């Protein structure tokens, strides 16, 4: 018995001193070019750790808690396969086929998680995937957690038919386009979970500082406390009326505060990134959708702090078109889209990717992920890499009202505003002092300006566009046929 206890103690001490790294460091990884390369792990307290990438070297020591972190100097992009070495005392870890390029974190809920294999034209894309040896993929497994994880069950892989098939379709198309345009290696990190809310990706310390998140957390706690009653009711219900599955255990729920921050983000931070693409919001729509932007803003601030980059770019996919009376999409979705738009408008380093034209009326998961990935890449190429001048569709710039109507001016029009599929602009409404909206006539005044009016409204107080869950008529685009975002703008009062 004593011998067994001694053996267990030796094993325990050995585990404390073992050199360990997160699986974000593995063969075939891509390291971010042009930024310090962060490497971290666990080891024997007090031991020296040497990290090297060729002649690029960093030295540090393991702290008393058994953790260490160091940085290597920034490196230019390179297709040359390198070796990353980490040594501490007599322990050595080596990772082969390491490239230097562009690294993006791809997160959100089911529309980001949606795989290439389930998307339109997969047969074509799987052939493409086989021909992209410098596109590398890292997919974090679904993992709700009560504590912050050190590592994930994942590894970097080269793009291929089987790996791309099970990877995010949106992220794949985004990465392919970046690689074609930038001609550098691209690494994509997928960390997404269907049905998740923004609060599930936000750490607890931040939730306590933001009123909207605290309110959402309170609602979740009440729902969690009612779980035993829901489970008992399900167990006691007659089999012929019982739902096939029992109610969700709150500990495993995708809406649980911080659960994916702990389980699916902690193993990745602070791996050096160029930016984040974010496709989420459907699960947040039922809860104060008009304040979603505040909750997302707090999450973004948290991630930027976690990754030690105050200006980390975020590309935010706006909710697509969808209609479901049971979900009250006609009320909730326009409000959430507007909240997304306002957030991007008021904060730097954010981009809004409009997808109002690729939605499907009766399916919350549009199959056209190619257009979404392409538009995310266009935003990144324009705003992050500065290689394009037009980042997306028309954006409201100024609003001017008079007794008879409203004049709107737009940015991002390229060669000019257009009405898609017809001579008339559709989808506009204006309201007077009573706040009641009426359909309005919209006419092009120039390449950048539109006049909106209605015989039923004098002295307009507000103007809106594409304000519906599935705005079937909205057709304002620029010359690149990129759609304008739905919007609600107040009209300044007359002098």
C-alpha cells in the first residue's frame, strides 16, 4: 500500500514538472506574421524555458504556479516549413511544418459552425480544398466548461477533402479568398457552437460590469433553478405526449454564461491573431435585441483584453433574412440588426457584413455560405489590409429632413447607388411625429443620394429601410451589387 502511494506521489510530482503546451501549438500550425509570436505553457516552477524558431529565440522561466509565457520577434510571411522548438531542462517539444502568415479566429453559433460538407456546391469546393496546402485549419471541439481549460482536443491540419468537409463553410471561403488575394499562408481557428449566445463567450468578470449581461445572467439563473421541475414533469408525462428528449441540463446549455469562454476560448488565448470573424445573434434575438450591441461590445472588449490587443479587428455578420412568426422575427430581427449596425458605427476596428439578400424565408441556416465568406474577406481586404477601397454595401452617412420628405446620403457606393432587379427602390418607410411608419417612395437623386417621401407623412421624424424579418422587397445596392444594411435613422427636427 505504501509503495502504491509513493508511486502515485511520484506521478503527481512528475505531472507538475512536465513541459506542456496547449494543442494550439502543433505540427502544421500557422503563426501570425508581422506581430510578436506568443508561446506559453506549463512546466516545473523555476525552470528555464527556451523557445526557438530558427534563429528567433525567446527565454523565460516557469512561475511558482507552474505557468510560463514568452514572445518571439515578429517574422515576415513565409511558405518555408519551419520547426518550433520548446526546451526546458531535459524536456524538448518540437513542431514541424510551421508556416508564417495570416491567422484568424472564426467564432459564433450554428451559421459559423455550418460545415462545408453541408453547403451548396460542396463537390466543387472539396476539389478546391485538396489544392490548398498552405491553408491550415484548427477546429476546437464543442466543450461547455465550468472552469477555464488549458488545452483543447484539436490539432492543426492541412486543408484537404476530409478536413475541409467538416470545417466551417463561412471560414473556409473567407480563408481561400484571403490566400488568393494576399498570397501568404492562412491559418483559420474555428471555435463556434450552435445555439450559443454572446454571454456564453464572455468571461464572468466582464459580465459583472455590464448591466445588459447581468440582466441576461439573472434570467439564465432563474431558468436554471427551474430545471428540476422541468425534468420531473418530463419524466412523469405519458410516453405518448412526452417530447423525445428531456429538457436541457443547464450545465450543458449553449446559453450558459461564460461556458464557451472557459471551454473553447481559454485554450486559444493569447495566440497571435490578425483578427476575428463573428457570425452570431440568432439566439440573442429573443432577449432585448435592441441592446444586443451593448452585450456584444462587452464581449469584444473582453476578447481584446484577453488577446492583449486593444484594436483587434472584428468582422460581424449581420443577421440574414428569415421569417418565423413563432420567433417573432418581424420584431426581434430588425431590432438586433440595427443594434449590430450601431455598434459597428460607433466603435473602431469593427466591420458589418450585410447578408440580407442571401437568407431563406423558412430556414435559419442559409445554404449560401460562399457569399458570406466572400463578403467577410472583402471587408478584411478593405479595412484591415487596405488593398480594396469598397468594404461592402451602401452605408448611411447623413440624414436631412424637410416638410415634405427626407434626403439620405450614402458612403461605400462605388460607381453609384442602384435599385436591384428593377427601376424602383423598395423597402423604405417614414414616420411622422406620431411614430407610425408608412410605405414611402424613394428616388435616386445622384450616385450617393436618395430622396424618400410619403403623401401620408408631413415633417418626417424617422426613416427606415428593410425593417422586417424577411424584407422581401428591399433592393438598394451599390454598383458592385452589394446590399445596403437595414437601418432606422431619426430625422433631425426642422429649425
